[in-house]
C-alpha cells in the first residue's frame, strides 16, 4: 500500500518484500507506521502480498527495514 523497499524471490516462487523504510531526505508515505515484511506466492493465479507476523519481543515501533535477503540451506 505504501511501497516496498526491496524484494527477494526464492527459486520456488515465494517473494519476500520489505516495506516501510524511513530515511532522512526520502519521503515517507506512512511516517508513523512501523516497517513490515510481506510474503507473496508468485505461483498463485492472483498473487497478493500478505503481511508476516513478527515474533513477540521484537521492537516493532522502531522496525525500519532496509533491504532483504534470504539464505537457503
């Protein structure tokens, strides 16, 4: 809804999207909203981004994702 900062697509078609970057000099479309990570299955006929829940104990208020990458073991 407010734009993504980065995306990483796995070989199986799952895409992880970071959103909510706040950086001096860059316009923020939702300055009071914390950052988010979304998952999108590009194999779906009508793919849509679904917000991933982040574990308790994580400081969501200051979450400001810049970039994203995955590691496949």
